[in-house]
């Protein structure tokens, strides 16, 4: 199956909108493990979930996972550039992202924070559109991690 960038952006945006929620990670960040690497199946096994594969293409493999901490999307990419392009497009739709080398997990703040305890990585957040709903003008984009 050939997957084009518009398909990836649309799919990513729909998944982010479906999974995105409000909240903050007020929990202090403990020591973060070294960032995990490997295939989608390997990463899923690390967090003890059976991935439900949604996209299986050369450029991206994407699955829905569920573990005791919640439901999330796990995606692996053929290149670092492909990962970064996907995140840059998806962040416009909000959401919470745990980013590793050639992989990303997308879900609620609490889920992403819990996944980080096992997979390592950096937490990134998309645009906060709540300001637009209340008439404010802040874009709310943030980055935390390391």
C-alpha cells in the first residue's frame, strides 16, 4: 500500500483528535530511562500491549494499543525526517506526544507520561486550541523532556 503525505497527515490528525484530551502532567518527572528503539511490535511488547495494526507501509507503521494506563497510538517511521514531518503536521491538531528515535506514541497526558516511564523519550504537546474557544490568542505550543 502506498501512503502519501496527505494521507499520513489526515490519518494522524484524525487519530490525534480522537485521542486528544485536556489535562496537565503535574507529576514530577522522575529519572527517565534511555529511549527505547526497535520495531513497532518490540515497542508494544515493552509496554505490554498487543498492537492493532492500522497502517503497514514502508514509510510508517501505525497501531492502536491499549494498556492499563489507557489507549494510545503507536507509530514507527522509516526515517527521522518522516517522524518529524508527521509530528509537525499533527501538532496543529493538539494532542500529547511521546517521541523517540523513529517512533511516536500519541495519547492522553497521563498515558503518555506513564509510557515514558518504560520507553523513555521526550514529551511534546501540540497546539492548545482551548484559547480559541474562549476568545484568547495564545497558541500554547510547548515542549518538555530530556
